[in-house]
């Protein structure tokens, strides 16, 4: 589907479901709805996957963290969804070892971690069911001090008593993985259009019956009708609904740093003085540090340079073996994310979805789609997204992306559709060639090409 064709289809009918927000949560909801036979549309004010779904740590967690608070339900869900990714997108992930140094502590020492891993073996008894050997997850273990120092000499510090070692997945082409849910939705008949902003709810009395929207490139007003509207707008979840009576979703600032540092083979954890568990994760042969979080006040939504400096200082305290400087950071992943997961359907015709975790987006989409069927008064069709393979392509050339994947800007092409800009801003020659290729496909003038190049540079300078 081309973007222009999608624009025409948005106003041609009343959809069963309209999803506002094209991050991983919105895309998985649109996919699940369409796969179960509902007529579905999705719009996003920017590009698909350009918000928090772009700015995350690239890890798919199996729920080990939830066992610290004995939250068995969330641990089981995370385990199931980690395993689901291995079934539906095996080429998009790889197995990643994690190591966390341990010291003298009742709650975070070797005894506590051994107990945690014993519980994990019970809770995650079926973690490898049906998985290929390359993606089977070993059980976690506690290494002795001597074994830790032998295998990881840089962890030899005073107070070290051993290390916890476990495995999770890392997404190798995370932006392509996110987009795969959108491509799957389109393959099942959904209408997806990027750069269309919802401006206000459409009303039928007290009921929400779709949205009033604006097409970004043309400025044209759009009136999109839907029986059920789903607000999955991520950072914009509180912005477009207006006076519907919906409670505001509390948001927090989150940040990860892509660095110039060459990565080893393990993801290394450490605890900072603030009590935050930080990790340096190998990704595309570079170290990715995360995750820093802070409350997002009403007037301080954006991550600031002061926030970046504070995070770097925290990293250097937690990982003292190598001094990280601002010059060593090539890309600041940052965004606003909901503080807590929420599915709210108290407003007639509107379901608000706040998602907090990439790993479990598909499971949340399944619950939301079940709710949609009930709201429509129809028998629930079984979900199949946990078993159907995703149309994942690890890489595509620029012209294919322009032709088939709704590229609107140069940033769409070099940052999210291809890995050109994954680790930092491409050089002048790469940007010039990419602008020429994309511009030829979209009919850009030389002046437009230069503006697009400048916009890409601005993207990195602002991050």
C-alpha cells in the first residue's frame, strides 16, 4: 500500500477499529485486529516506530526482574512473550548473556540470587518449549568469586562475592522488527498511514466515533470514522483526546545512550549510587547504556543536556573501568513512556492503552483486541499472532523502502527503514547519496534534498 492510497482509504468508510499511535503497541493492536477479520486503520503523527519504540534498550526480557517482588503473573507473561518472539521472528533476535556482579547484601547477594534463579527455574520450566537450539535460553546461575574473576577479570573489585549470569534476547534489527508488525497488519487488510495527526475526537453524542485529523505533508483535514477508537499514542496519549473526561496517564522520561565504545560479548550490569540497575548491552558491536528514568513534570517533558550529563556521571560511577564522555556518545535514545501499564475503556467508543514494555506489546494487543470484540458485540475470534511468523526483513535497499514502506522523509529511510543511521549520523557522502536515491523516488528538488539532509543532522544534534 502506498501512503497516498492509504490516505484515500482513511475517509472512505467507517472502520471497526481506528488506532491512534504507530509505535509497537499501536502496530501490534492493528495487526491483531486485522488478522482476526476486523476492519482496522492506524495513523501516527510521525513515522511508524519513531517514538519510544525507537528509543529502547533493544532487549527482550524473560521476566526475571519481577521475581524480586514475587510478581509471578508478570514474570510468566514476559517469559511467554520472549518465547513468542523466538517463534514469530527468530531471525530478528539473538541470545545475549547478562552478568551482574554481586557483593555482600541480604537482598542482592549470592544467596538471594541463587534463590531467585531457583524460583525462575520453576516459573520458567517451559521457557524453551518448541524453540530452535540457537535460541534456547540456559538457566541462570551464580558464579563464585574465583570463577567470576577468571571469566571477567575487569570485575575483580573489593567486595566482590561472585556474579549472577543469565540470558535474554537482544533484537538485532529493532526498527525493522517494529515495522514488521505494521507490514503484517497491511498484509491482513489494515490501512496504515504515517504523518497523520489526530487533533480531536470525533463525536456522536457522548460517544467517541473516530477522530478529526490533519495530514502532515499537505495540511489537509481528515474526518476518520470508527466504531472503536484506540488511543495508543505513547508520549502523545494525553495530548489529542481533549475534554473526554479521560484521566491523564502519568509519564516518565527515559534515556539510553549509544556510544563509540566497542562491545564485548556479555551485557554487564551494575548498581549505581541512586539504586538504579544499569546495563551496558552489546548492540551492533557497540556498547548501549541504559536505562535512565525520571519523572516527567508538566513543563519538563524533554530530556535535557543536563539529564545526559547526569546519566553519564552515573554510568561512570557504576562502571568505573572506562570513563565515558559526552564526545563518546553518538546517539541519545530518549522519550516519554507511561509509568504504568493501563487499558482504560470507561469512555464510550474509546479505549486508552498505555504500554510500558516492548516485550509484552503483543500480549497487551491480544487483550485489547478481545475487548474490542466485546465492545462491538461480536463473538471473539481466537488470536493467532503468537504463532504466525512476522514478515521480518533484516535489511532492504533504499528504493524498496521508498516504494513499499511509506518513506516520507530522509530520516525515515536512513534511521528506521535501514541501519545506516543506527549508531549515529551517517557521513556527508552517505547522506548525499541517500538523499539522491530517496529524492529520485519521491520527486524531490535539489533544494528539498538539502533540506532533508539538514533535518537528519538536526535529528542527531537534538539527540
